[in-house]
C-alpha cells in the first residue's frame, strides 16, 4: 500500500476519494487551504474513515509551504492532484485568477515531485477539454476542441504540462477526464458543499428545494438537443472516487511509458430537464423552475465512452441516476 498525497483533499471529489483510498488500505496525507472548502470536512472525514486525517492547510501556489509537506513526509510515493478552481462561469469572469492559481499550483507540485522522487501522479482533468465535440460519445482519442472557458483551456494546458514533464521525468501519470459528478457519501457526512451560491446544477437544485435559494433557473432550452436543454453525463461521486484508487493501482503496477487518459462517466447523456424529472421521481417532489438564457462557456452536449476505463482499470459506474439524486438530496437534508 502507498502513502498518497491528495491535494484538494477536503473538496468534493477529493474528500470522497480519500474515503475510497483509505478503505483500500492506503495512507493518505491531505493538502487543502480551504479556499473552496470547509475546515469541518477534516473531522467529518475522520469520522467516516474512523481515523484522524492529517491535513495541511497550505497554498500550492506557495512553493515553500508545499515543500514543507514533502519534507515532513519523504516517503510519499504517489500524488492525486485535485486542488484547483473549478467553476466554468467564474473562470469566464476571472480568467487571470484561474490561470494563475491552477497552473502555478501544478508547476510547483511537479517540481517538488521531481525533487523528492515521487513518480506516480493521478491528475484531475475534465471532459471540458473536448470543447464542442462533433461526435458523441467522446472517446479518449477525440481531439481537443476549442476551449469555451478559461477553466477548459487551463485543463488542456495542464495536461500538456504534465505530458512534457513526464517525458523527461519518466514518472507514471494518468489524466482522469471527469464528466459530471453528483451525489454524496451514503453516510451523508460528506457531499458537495460549495462556498457561496452554487453554480453546478445539482447543488443549485437541492439548495433551492431546501428553501435556501429563491428560485431555480434552467440556463437555455434552445440547444440542438432532444428537449432543448444541454446534455451532460452524470456520475456518482463515489463511483468516480473509486476510479482514482484503481488508476493509482494501474500506475504502480503497469508503470506506463506515457500518460494514460481515461474518460470517467456513466456513458449516458442526460439533459437538464431529464435530470430535473429524475430528481422529482427519486425524491417524490415537484420542482418549479424558470427558463433563462444560455450561460457563457456551456457546451450543448458531452457524454462519455468509458470503454477504456472498463478494459484497463476494471472500472464502471455502478449507481443509477436516481440513486445519485437521492443521495444528493439526503446530503442536503442533513445540512438543514
């Protein structure tokens, strides 16, 4: 078993991945400065995992701070890198902040991995790298499209930076291209908890249904899709978390000579309106919504072909859409 450094370990996907890693027997060190998460997540994770999670509240953009973590744990053998700003609309409004934070943090991390001889990296990428792909579902061979947001452009750049670094460092790397994680841990102790008003669909929906938001808007019903709303591939966050544990095992056992890329999605394209109806069915509720204009940076449609992850990682999405939405609502209710 490995000692794994998880950056952004108190965030949504990072926290659920820590649970999966620890259940698989790995030792985990978390780095999260709570710029987009909450300190109480550390105790919640400790409760779920039945051990004291060690988190360092350092900023990855501060090289000396991050180096102190590597110095304290010279036996780290792998890194799973989540820490990044992640909102598409926010990146459109604040492009320089996104490039500065996300790329500087990555470069510092890679430099320290090289200095401390850490040779395994799982990178949190995104389906946004495909842009407005002409063919669906997208595969790992689908070429990068024109990025529709600074967030997407940053993910494309990050993958290229890692590819260039891997070529000379000979580290084992993988890019996990996520689609749309939703849901929460079955304990309802951890889940998606954005700071401020949520921008992602499901937390906006659950907060609205909990009476925490005055209205709920569907952004655009004039897309070239079957019902006019945009189409995404929704996957339970625990299914996604487990893929990281499998990807880590793949790297440590296979030591690929170049970065491997994996799509992580359910393989099903679900429209915004279909998701709303599925939420109503899963939770026996009625959702009242408004129609608004499209948001800048949103693509009409993207969903995954995940055959490669099934073949090389032995991974597939297990949870149904209704199970995802039921767990998301249970998490929201625990916060009321």
